[in-house]
């Protein structure tokens, strides 16, 4: 399969998953940004996991598969633009402490999730 097609198909799937999961999490939490926070942290973990697995167990993975998952699915699933808009909306509503916690928490937990995913993926090898 051509890499651009794999990325496009993966992006469609990732975007749909983001909508479903982010909407559900936000509806349940009742807090602006909860869904985006969840998908960004989960996406960081999953991308790290895929990277670690491919590196340790599946080094001969075709380029279209890796690109379709990483750039396509995970690129469509996680989103910096929604993250920044959610933070802005918190600030606009005067919820500065929540906005700061959201921004810093997403970066910190996203990094930890990526490290955990890579470690888990590598250990599976």
C-alpha cells in the first residue's frame, strides 16, 4: 500500500476515535478539555508503545504500516490544536488554575505516557 494512502486511512480512523473518546470523556467529566486531555495522554502512550514494539519485536514492519499507525492513526487521534483551544476556553472563563494544570498536566503526563509506552513495547521484544 502506498504510504500516503495508509496515512490518510489511518488519519480518518484516528480522528473518528478521537471524536468518540473525547466526547464521551468530556460528557462524563463535565469539564472542558477533559476529553482532549485523555486522548492526548492515551495517544502519547500508544504511540510510544507502537514505537517500542516495532523497534524491539517487529523491526521489519513495512513503512506504510508504521506511517499509517504513527502519522495516520495517532496523528488523527491526538491534537495540539484542540488542546490549545481547550486551554484558551478555560482562560476565557476565568479558570486560570485549571488552564495551567491542564497545559502542564498534558505535557507531563504525555511525556510519562510516551516513556511508559516505549518501555513496554521494548520489553515485549
